[in-house]
C-alpha cells in the first residue's frame, strides 16, 4: 500500500504511478518511473489529472522528493496522454 501525494488516499502500488526527481543540467525534473526501479526517493500519485492538480497546488511533489521547484511537465503529459512509446 502507498499513499497518493495528491489526494492522500491509500492505494495498491500497482494502481499508482511512481514519480522520481531527475537532475538535467541546472533543472530538476519530475518524471514518471514506469518500471518502479529508478534509484532514489519516489513519490506516489494516482494517474488522474485531479490528483496531479492537488499535488501541484499543495507543492507535495517537491516536498516528497526533497527538492526545490520541480518541472512537472513530463508527469502532466504522462497523466493526461498516457505512456509515450
């Protein structure tokens, strides 16, 4: 069981997305970890735009990942459009 950083509801690990922080140059990016095997801290999120909006409004992703401001565009694209092949 994991807790969604957006809605704060508990859910099965298989039903949630794992989001990790990736440093690219001077930018901190939040990206989805579909294999759930990237190293480092992870935050869990329902694949629902409303949960992502709540997490963004509450600044839950940067806090959970212990980071400063994060670019969450890749997570938003994944949630709204699904995985990119």
